[in-house]
């Protein structure tokens, strides 16, 4: 099985963007992580917006934000419980609480956002049990916003619609063609908004 086929299998089963045979471009006007099969700066021969063979460039944006407050709070709670267990002895209830906290940490400690294959995707945590996706063709607009502090973190319902967030107050509000709105928390809202708009332009 070739590396390309392996990437396709990974994408098929995980629903996530494979990074094989791609370069990561940082800095400049990209603002985020833009993946392309070739150097995104040097143009190759062939039609504009294509590689040398004439095949159109495919590109990906992907960024992972870490929920530092969640990690520190849950980590501190687990540490306190372990100290109490050491001092007063083991009981099953404390073990269950530690397992629940560790499980929550594995889900909500990070939020990864990507724009690839004509789809906007989000995935919580190293343990990807919670994920959502929206076709770019169903996105009417994307706007950078700032969430009030009381919106909190995790999965929340706001007056404008659902919010997916693990840290900070920056977000991108995505308006769908159906009129529904979704807020995606990120520490680089301008880069995410730009990636979504680039994907929408590509679909036109």
C-alpha cells in the first residue's frame, strides 16, 4: 500500500485530513497552518493554481488549541484526590472520580479545527469521541467574534447557537445557508476565518 493510499484510508476511517506528502507553511499571511502538496511559495509549471501536471492544488488548514485552564483545573483536582487517597487510604469512590476526571480531560483538553476536502471540521481532545463537520457549500459566511466570559468552555448553548470552545474568548461565528449559527472557539480567529473564506471561494 502506497503512502498516498494509506493517507486516503486514514481519512476515510477517521474523517480527518492526512498530512502525508505535504508541507506546513508558517508565518507570512497564512496565519495558521496551510498544507499543500508542494512549496506554497514557489510556483511550478502548468496552469495557474495547479502543480506541474496541471492537477489543481488541494490545501488544508488545521490548528489545535489547548485548553490550559481545563487541564490545570482537572489536573489539580486529580492531584488533590491522589494525595487524599495516599493519606486516608484507597476507596472505590475516589478511583471512580479520578477515572471520570481523566476521561473528561482526554476529551475536552484540546480542540482541533480543520478546513479540508470542502468541509469544516472540529474535533475535541486527544480522544476524538466528539466531532462535528459542516460542508463548505452550506456555509454562508464566517465572522470573527469575541465571546463573553460567562459563555464558558466546552460545549455551550448561546443566544445565537451552539459554541464549541476549550479556552479563551476568541471565536469564529459560522452562519449556515439554513440561517443557523455556530461558534467555534480558537486562539487564531482571523486565520480560521480566512481559511473558511478561501474554501468558499474555491467552491464558487
